[in-house]
C-alpha cells in the first residue's frame, strides 16, 4: 500500500503542478481538501481523471461515498486498490 500511496502523492503533485510542496511532504492521512492540503473541486476532478487514466479505475460520480474516497491519499489508495482487485 505504501508504494501505491507514494504513486498517488506523486500523481497529485504532478497533475496539479504543485510547486510549493513535494510528494514526500504530503502526509497520507492529511485531508486533501479544506484545512488539509487545501485542494478544491476542480483539483478533485483533475485528480479523478488522472486516476482513471493511470490506473484504469472507474469513478462513479453518483456514488454517495465518493467524497470519502478523496478525503486523503490513504483513502484514495484504498479506493484504487479495491477497484483494481475487483477488476482482476
């Protein structure tokens, strides 16, 4: 899971062109939105698109748990991992 978390942290930094933070500085438990990393809904959309391209996962925008999947790097890693397991 650590390798997947690292990959997602790098994906976030690269996708959003974050210049003032490195992937290693993002705590896997840190909130991505609001008081945490401070991302917004446009950032979530960009991350979602990149996750779909990179990992081939499907993101259902009608899923009532969608916001919890994007709550932190660790939550995203668990979501992606579950999606990949279901696909295989």
